[in-house]
């Protein structure tokens, strides 16, 4: 939608509002990439294909990265091909989300770091500048990309390339300026991510904020979850994880897995610092900004973990085979059986998910959106728990309700946003039952039913703004 806003000449703005409000809720990197797609078509499918190409490009680049470290073509092929069969990665590669472009730009930045010729002055090397631009763009796709910046600076530091480190830091700072200046001119505040650090639960703001000690405790709890549950769950999906307390065997599996990953990282010579710091920095960033929440946020890191795991296993087995004098070398092709064993059942499951129709709750949601598109002007403001998804089918202005259990505050938010219709859905998000439904239930006179679809019950409600103003003695922002 941000890409569509750019193509239509509204700038980087929220196209779901009637006023096309300038936005900085999401970084600009992924929408700018999708702008190229939107110039040609509004099709969802082409965006998904582009994401698939980003994944393929990442695997190819990682193949050459492995080869460049003088590892065999066979292990390079096996390790990089395994990425294309990873359930977690493929799952996100089919979505209209930024994970794959983020993955590709991170791998591309590492490739440019590899290509820098250390025998010439770095300021004369075009690959140094390409690394700066690509890593900076990676950061502008997802703020999590600050981990890649930290990893590259750490690599230069530990390889004693002081001038390169300072030059890279300066180049990154310069690349930040355009977006910062634009936000300043547009009168937009700081990134929303800064506020998330201190929130107890971003999905339940009424729970308040955390103190420093609680933030530190959450950091280590999330870090533990990532290394003992999220990573094994992403690479070895046979290991069930409820993302609660890690059992003893979970620690054992994690120790074995991370031992092999560590061996694989070590095989990259001096570039091991680049991989090591990227993994640690990513875990650090995720642990600072979020509560233990599964393996979603490590998706762009999974390919790095998978290739180092397989290289570590290959290196260890090769050493064992040589020591036992069983053979001259261990064939990497045997590892194909390992990742096929891990991947095939999950791929079957993913295939089944992608070929079935939408669940009935989403079918009802989209049917109402399509009906709204037919019946009302595009400037009509509709309130929905998933405004972006609703917009894709309604093409109307949309907004979210306030996440508060205070019915007066929630209804005041609807008034201030000039909401005319409200969607009461059963998509499964807890905030609907926690905030929106109670407010509607207590004030049915403000929300007459316009459309009702069953199995499950999904409603399009008309919001009576004037009656709400009188009932709660409120004023508007008009």
C-alpha cells in the first residue's frame, strides 16, 4: 500500500487514510522495492514471485560465499540448497512481507565485504561503498538491520581494519540522513520501535511499562528462548516447542546444535567474525525489543544458521572419518538425506496450507470488504482489526480501534477518526474480544447491523457518530 501511494503520486504516505497522511510507521526499504512492481501491476502474485526471487538470489550468493572460503563445491551446494527447503524460510517467502528482501540485502552486503580487495586503499575500492549502501538499505528495510551494521563494524574491529571501520560508520551515518531529514520535514516523531522497548506487552498496552530490571530479565528470557527453542524449531522442525520453559533435553539439543554451528562459523576464516557478530547482534536486538514470541523474527537469520550447521556437521564427520581411517573424506551428499528428512513433512504441510481455500473466517472478512468496495466511496473510513488486509479488498480508508478497555476512550477514538463503519470479525486476534467487542456489546444502539455473515458470525456495523457524541458528551476534532 505504501508502494501504491508512491506510484499514485502521494509520496510515502498512509493510503488507507482519506488525507494520505505522511507515514514512518514502517521503514521505506521494502515499499520502495515494491514500487517497481506496482508500476506494472496490482497483482499480489507478482509481489510473491519477487520475494521468491530474493530467496533464490540469497541462496546463490551464499553458495559463492561458501566457495570463496575454499570449501568444496559439494558442501557449498548442499548447504545453500538446504535453505530453499527450509519450512520457516519458505513460509515467509510466500508472504507479501519484507523478510526475503531483508535476507537478500544482508547476504549481498556480506558478499561485497568479501569482495573488498585488502591490497588496495579501501577508499578506492567500489565494493567498500557498495557494502555501505547495501547494509544501509538493509537497515531501511527492517530496523533489525542495525545488527548487520554492528556485525560489519565488529568484523573490521577484530581484523584490525581501523580506518575501514571508521569509514563504514561514517558512510552509514550519511546514508541515514535522507530518511531522518524527510521525517523532520514531515513533522514525524521518532521510530515507534523505541517505545516498544519499555512496554510490558506491545499487544496489551494497558499492562503498562517495565522497569530497568524487568527489561533486563525479559532480555535474558528472550535470549534463552531463541537459542534453545526458536533456532532448533526453525531448523529441526521435528522438535516440538511450546516456547515455554526449556526442558533439560531442549538444552542438550541446543548445545549439540550450537556446537556444530560454532564449528561451521570457524570454517569461514577471518570472516567468522562477520557471521558470529551478526548472529549475536540479531539475537541481542530481538531480545531488547520483544518478549519471548517464537521464531518469527529470526527468519532472515535462519539461512546463516543452516549453512553453518551443515558445514559444522560436515567438518566434524570428515574429521571423524579421517581419524578412523574409514575413508579419505566424508561425502557432503549424505547430508542431503538429513535436510530432506527434516524438510519433507513440513513442506507437505506448507503445500497443503497454500492450496486450500481461505478459512471461513477470512472468507467472510474479505466478502464484506468486497461488498464495501461496491457500495461506498473510497473516502469512507472503516474500522477493522486488520485494516491493511481489509483495504486490499475494499480500497476504502481504514483505521484501527484504540487498544483500551475503556469503552469511552475507544469510542472517542472512532469519532476522532471519522469512522463510519466497524468490522466485528472472528479472525482470532485477542484484541477484538478484549477491546472492541465489549464496547459494542455495551453500546448496541451505536452500532446497528448493516451486514451479517454466519459460520462464523462476522458483522459490518454502522457507527452512529452523532449519537455517540451525545451519549458520552464528547467533542470532535473536526
